[in-house]
C-alpha cells in the first residue's frame, strides 16, 4: 500500500475523522491516476500563518494560499 503521512503544524488542527477521510481520498486519487504503490505522499495541515510563511519562503509570494505542492523527484 502507498505510504501516506499526514502532519500538523498545530495538533489543535488534528481530527481522526479528517485524517481517515484524507487517506481514503488520496488512496483513491492515486488509484485513478495509476500511481504506483511504491509512491509516497506527505501532507501538512497548517494554519494561514504557516502556509503564508512557506509560500513566501519557497515561491517568493508574500501571501497565503490554499495549497502548496512539491514534487520529490523532478
């Protein structure tokens, strides 16, 4: 089975129900896209302040965003 890791910038954002749903959605999406079972997905659930900082650091954009994604291998 594909390795899926869900991390939280703040444990107050944690929800077992949400994590279970995220795992199901990511597994199904990988199946539909024919992603190999040797793939890994790491997901960070964070607040606006954290994603704003990451967006500025990695993209040079001084604003919040909904999603940041990074490929492990390019």
